[in-house]
C-alpha cells in the first residue's frame, strides 16, 4: 500500500492511517508473513521528511503490527532496519521498535520528553493529513472493504 501523507503528519495521523487503512486491508489480505522496512526518516527531528513521528509513535505502530502478525500469520513478522537522518533521535525510534517487538521497556527515556514540539508531534491531526487519508480511503475502497 502507498498512502501519501503530508509533512507534519505526526503520531496521531500515522495511527489513523494504520487503523483506517493498513490494518483492515491486512486482515482481509491475510498475509503469510509481514515484512516491514523500518526507516526512522519519519521521526520528528529528521531534517528531510518532517513527518514528525516520535519514539512513542514508533513503539505504538510496531505494537500494532506485532498484534496483527499474531492474528493473521502466526506471529511471522520481520522488521528490516533502515536509516533516518537525525543522528540524535533516530536511535530512540529504533529502540522503541525493538521494545515493541520484545514486549518490554528497556527504560530509555526520550531525550526530548519535555519538548513542546514532541507533544505536538504526538497529538497533531491536521486537515491535510485528514484529507490525505480520505483520498487514500476512496482509492483503496475500490478493492477492499473499508
């Protein structure tokens, strides 16, 4: 699936994409294996993509995929680590992914935990993101029950 999302989508927008599109379609498709190409270039400090995902957002999306894999393909889930251009923040997102995979919390506190930009990245749900999701929904409902 390709879901073009605008810069600034943030955790809430990504979660909506998963809940409204990715998970319902994946449940219908019923894959034998889920492969995820996990790049941290969507993190909120990435200087290029500006998608505004946080450590918590990466953890949450990974947990959703672990749950999906358990339901549809006997837990067969492979996550391939890719890149990201924020040397200071991408590692936090990678740790969050690993935590969700392992079902544990290793106790690393987000370096930017008290930053107002981080809170905004977790809660923003812009008109542009909502419009992008509506357009993707319209496109994919031609082939899937949404």
